[in-house]
C-alpha cells in the first residue's frame, strides 16, 4: 500500500477546492493564439470548429459563444476584414444582415485590430454577432466571432469585449 505524505494530500485537496466554476478559462492553441474566456464559461471543441470555443451554457443551451477562425492572406488586415464582411453579407443575404462597419480595436497588450457587429434574423430569431479581427505572424488573419441572441447583447457584449482584449496571436 502506498502512503501519500500529508502535504501532498493537502495540495490535492486545496487544488480541488480552489478550482471554482466562476474562474476564467484560457483558450489556448500552442503557437497559434490564446485568450481568456469569461469566468465560468466552458472550453470545448464544437462541430466544424477550427479551434476550441468558449461558451456559456444554461439549461443545456449555448447562450454565449466565442469561436476563432484563422486564414492566411497577403492583404493588409483592414482589406482582409472588408473582404470577410462582404463574404458574410453574401452568405447571409436572405437573413436580413445589418453590419456596423469596421471600427478600430486594440487589445490590452496594445495590439491593433478591427471590430464589427452583425445582426441577423434566422428563422424568426434575432442573432447578434461581434467580429474581432487580428493579424498574426506569417500573414495569419484571425476572426474572433462572438455570438448570442440579440436580446442578450447588452449582457454579453462586455464579456465578449473583455475576452477580445486578452487575445494574442503568435
């Protein structure tokens, strides 16, 4: 029978009790990017997702969602963003898309990027999207997509912004 020193047992128990559901999780893909998800959110792979996503679930339904997609492009970030938004306008043409246009955005580390808001009506449900666009090394282009029901936007927008402020591309 193996005997664990009392200190080891204490550390294991302390770690268990210190891990709380309201602690923020880090979404990290080594050598690609990382950001801090809102406190209490889950990090998981989602179907057709390029990278792990952060989500808040209530009653089994996803209420808030942050996903990251990466592309490569020789175009300047602003031009790439405009192309991405134009593509989304075509894809969602039947869903009454409303875009806010591009606004400059900076992370807490001072990394410049862009932000844009999109509202859609899909199947009678109003959806709210905020896109944060960033450049990475080797012509990498990142789209951080934050999604919630339009009725919940006032609650989720500050959480999305706080997470986007922590985004770092490698």
